């Protein structure tokens, strides 16, 4: 099959905002507000953020684009790099389970940087985000699980194409130029899963690098640089290079009528989305038990085979995480802290070396269950006379579950410690009516805390 890259480019260039379903528009504004919160918190809480900021400061000079929670101004590609990295650093950013990726942390930073440069309206930004999310989700669906099997992180790959779509739309590129931008982006796609071996911080850079490279690809295309044709589906293109089971038909099936991006979920916990079913189940089980299990209680955790690839398995670091990245990708660690503490938040990673957590993570029986959906889980606890079994098929925060604007705003306000002006959330809620997003973005320069050294 050929022509899908060109069809996607034409879709990005020519689709009006009015064709986006109302529920998808609402989810996008929720995702944007959530992005601001997780980027602000990630910029100051993640242990890697100070080093990332130092590195970018050494590379970048001048510029007029915004990094969330930072009083300075940065060149557009580097603002995108920092915002994407910070948004992804807590693993608290939005997710699309069907594509196995994080659309917002890649797409939104590129869109914000370009929107600020061209002084786009809120409606123009919203349309670009919708189209960027849709391209990202469709490329993720086309890659399938084959990308993970080949050792690649789909966010770094599909996210780059979604971010390029958003940037190209905001630059006013026609279908041919957006196709060029996709062709150029194909030579930038990367994202190794090798970070799992030692809990490395590579993953946190993946979304930021995708956003940075998207700004470059779209800008090169706008200047007339020709990109490869059939960059996604071609014989030497993205799908064949990054997946051994690509589904090129997913790129365009129902394009314009079936909006895959409406399936984006917002996380309640700062960990891999494939641990969230386990956390939800553990929290319910704890409530049914009337409190934390006693030492010696028997705990059994069942997860899907797809989840086991990332958050299960026999790696000793899953049972005894050594850093926050290890903990973010350990279903047994997430289950243990949920059962013991009745919550999972960023402070949970301070518990990695605690003896009660280590004892429980070592004792949990971990199995796979083919009947579970990808992000589902079943937790069974037998603690003397107290017993509980809880199965979760769909983790909280997914479309169709209870996720009001107020819940998203509460998460955002907690992450920003109420330091950003109230008008930020109000402007995002009414984004389609904002005359210029530049004013909104300049409000995001309010420092969340003192700048890190």
C-alpha cells in the first residue's frame, strides 16, 4: 500500500476545526491543561530536570518562546525540547493505550512553540493539536506492538510525526509541504527501549526530542527542503524499519470520521499506564480489607501479557527498583505502595528502599492472564480472615470513565501548587475563543519554584 503519508498530509492541511467531535475537543482542552501541570511539576520534581536544563542552556541562546514555569525565553526548538522532556519526566502525561504511546508530551510542545512564534489564535492551536494527536495515534496504531518487540519506544516515533503535523499546520503548510516535513521527520525518528536495563533517563528525553525535531522538520519544509516520499509506509520507510507487524491501513482507515485521538486518557498516577489497572485494583482491595495488609499476607497480581513485556517479567529491578524509572515500570512496586499507603504519587518513589515495600514486592505472586485487556489487572489479597479480589479492565482516567474538567483541574492545581494565574485554566477551557495564544503562553512563564541551579 502507498499513498498513506500523502493522505495524512492532505488531512492535516485541509481539515477544519469544525469537523472535530465535541467530545474530542473537550478531551483536548483537558489534555492541554494536564500537560501544563505535569510539565510544571516535572521541571522541578524529576531528578533529571536540572541536568537537562543545564545542557539546553549551554546549547541555546536567545529566542522568545515559553517553557512552562520558567521566567526566561528560549529558541522555539529548545522550548519544545524542554517542555516535552519535563512533561514526560514524571510519567504522568496523557496516554493512548491502543497506540502504546504518550501523544501530548510530544505534540503539545511543538505546537506551543510554533503557535507562540506565529501568534496563532486559540482555534488555530486547537485544530493543530487535534490533527497532531490524530496523526500520532494513527502512526502508533500502524506500528502496533511490533515497535516494542524491536526495542523502540512508540512515543519517540509516532510522537514525532504527530508533532510535525501540528507544527506544519500552524505554519500554514499545504499538503505537499507537510508531506515533505513527514519525509524529513522520518530521518529523525528514534527512541531506544534500552533505558529499561538500568532505569536510565533516556525515556524522559524521547518526547522532548520528538517535539524539537518536529519544529526542525516543519521549518525545513516551510523553507523548501524536499523530504522523502512515502515516508511512513514506503519500502524503506518508518513502518518497515520500526515494526515487524506494521498495519499501514490503520493510517487512513476512517480518516476524518473516526477520531482515534478521542481515546486519549489522562493519568491519575505518575507511572507507566500499564501499571494503572494494578494500582486501581490494589486501592479498591485495600478499602475492602479496611486497611493495609499485614506482613505475611498473600498477594497475587495478574496482568496482561502485553503489560508483562514492560512492567512485569523476571528482571530483579522489577522486584527491587533502584530509581524512579525502575519504579515507574514495575507493576509489583506500584501494587505494593498502593496496598501499603493507600495512594500512589511522586512521593511514592521515596519508598523504593523501604523494608516494608521491599518485603511486599518480593512476596507478590505475579502472573499473566490472557483474558485481561492490555492495561487491566486483578489483585487478590488473602490476609487471615480478610480477603479481597478486585479485577479492573479499564484503568481510571480513560474516556468513558469518570473524568470531569474539575478532576483534571484539581490534578493541575496540585501539580502547580496554585502558582499559575487562575486565568490560565480558564483560557484553556475556552481555548477556541482565545484571540492570541501568545498572552496565554506568557502567563506560563510564572516560576513554579526558584529556578534549579
